[in-house]
């Protein structure tokens, strides 16, 4: 998986991501979610919680998206063609 770090706009249905848009690029529709996992850090201070989604999008590109629940910030972290 190629490492990428860029902000993305994510559209959700409930709490599930269904599509995302890369900066100045097209919108990618999510076909399925392969894995979901959470990482929680700094429990003794201000907690930071990230939820990671490994997803398949139309066109067969695999992406790993990260959501920071505290700030509702989404990032694209990796791409696999």
C-alpha cells in the first residue's frame, strides 16, 4: 500500500462512510468495507480516538481512511492499485 496523507471529504450514511472526495479530484463511491479498527491513545490526558476503515471503491482501488472522532477530520492514509 502506497502511503498518502491528504485530507478528504467523507460522506456517511449514519456512521458508515459511503463515499469520499479527494482534493480537486472526483468522488469515490465505497463498494465495501474490508476492515474497521479503532486506536485510542493518551487515555490519561485528552483522549484521541481514531477509527480506521480499509475500503474498496469503484474501480478497484483500495484505500485506508482515518477518522478523528473528536474533530470529525478524515484523512486518506494509503492507496493500493
